[in-house]
C-alpha cells in the first residue's frame, strides 16, 4: 500500500494489492494505513481536498435505507483512499508526482440537495423545499405529508378511498426534481422511491387498478412493497419494468443514449420492443431507444445506487460519464475546450462536496484541467510530454 501511494508500484503489484483487499480480511490494516496516510504531511498535501472525514461519514456514519455490505464498504474505502485513475491505458500512479494546480474557479458551486416540485391533479404546483412539514394537501381525501426534509409520504388509502377513486377519474400527481435536486417519495402502497437529479415520476394517489403503474423519466431507486395481487410497473419512454416486490434502480434520462435497469433484490421483468428478460439480483439490462436489443450483464448492483447513499462512484467511467453526473448534480453546463480527454476514472467522492473539491480530485490525474466560470465548467486536456 505504501508503494501504491508513492506511485511506484507495478501493475502486477497493483493487481495483488486489490486481490488481497477483495478477500475482505484486511479492513483493519487498510484503516490503519488510511489514518497513517492522512497524517502524513508529504501525502496530505495532495489528498487533503478529498475530505476523508466526509467520505468515512457517508460510507459508515450516514443512514442509508439499506446498510452497505462489508465487501462493498471495503471497496468504497479503497477507492476513496486511493482514487485510482487511468489514462491512455497506463496507470498514472507510475508517473512521478507532479505539482498540482488548484481548480481555476471564479465561483464555487455547492452540492445539490433536497429539492422537488409536486404537481397535483388540477395542475397546481407546490415547491416542496419551501413548504413546511406536515400535511400539505389532500387529493380525493388522501393526505399528502411532507414528513421531513426531502421526504414526501402518501397516506395509505383505505377501502372506501380506493372505491371513491375507482368510481371517478383517477387523480395523478407528478413529483419532479430539478438539476441539483433529489427527493424521497413513499407511495400510497408503502413503496419507497428515491429520485435522483433532473428526474420525474407520475403516479396515482391510490392504486385502484389491477396493477400499480408509475411513469419515470430520469433515474430512481425503488424498494417496492410486496403485493402478489397487484404487479408494480415502471414505464419509461423506451421500456417497461414489471415487479411484485423488489429493490431495483432505473436510469432512463432522455438525453442518455443507453438506458439501464439494475436489480438488487427479488426479480423484475424488463420489456423493450420485442425483447423480454427476467433479471436476477446483480444483473443489469441495457437498451437504446429504437434499437431492438436488450443486453444483460453481471455487475455489483450496490455500485449503481451509490448516488442514493450520498456518493459519486466512478468505475472506469469516461470523462463524458463523469461530467454528466456533475452537470446534473450541480446544475452546471459542461464545455470542452479542444479535444475531449481520452481517460477513464475510478474512485469515490462524496456528493455533498462543493464542485471545486470534486474537480480537484479529478485533476490529480495530471491529464485534465477544469475552470469554473459562472454556471459553466470548462474541461481542458493537459498534453503529456
């Protein structure tokens, strides 16, 4: 590990290190080394901006709905501590340490937070971040409760309320997050939905039909209440996900070429054009609008919901993938000055960091430079000599 942070380890030593860590028996040694590294003035000059205290809090002290598994926790800590970044197919840790310049910033930008707008059946809107806690409205007698900061809860409908909905036009509500926003929604059946930035979900105020159907644009993580008599369906522009009770993530932003459905627990059926596939936990379905293909791959599903647990998690992500997440979470525009950097990033950064901190960590590659100007991030490639 010392040779790793000194940037002198070979690729073979790097593989051996991660193989040892992956076995899950070296957590204590890893934590001890992390503390030693943090206190080292020589290394701390480069890594201080990563803000390990925030990383540790987000991973171990936060309160996610589902605890992070031990192996995943170890992987997060390794990635957070060492922020492995590769460029042009080479381990940049093998290069001599370079003097790092701070992100050029005329104005820093704070991280996103709990922001959303609720659109009621009559078209009226409520800005939830401005609303006080408590019952904010009733739809067909069903209470809508802002139960906490970033939490909207629909009262479970009783038989009388369900009958009233069945005998009238079913009222639908829409919860939408802006860029730099996120929100937690509890549906009338008790299902939990976490909306990522720039996303929206439309749903009935009571599930009176034979199915529980919602419509999603953007990204959301679902923990669906079990009800074998009423399948839960998530409809996106390009696919349909059908479940009975399970945990899964759907990413279907309109401006993303590839859409994803990832299963963490239970089972889901993904339908896209002429294809249907039942996923198993740890599988991800990928598809494109208008392309009659459905690709299935095995992944670490916990990585996919890192955003819900307050983290950016990059795993061999391109600069485009990384900047798209930053663009949505900080509500900024991205501009490339010249050719796009041909590099990939792997690591973990807290989502509650100011944008300058995030960019600073990415700049540690030595291959990319950022400038913040107004509501824009300018991305520049640093040529290697």
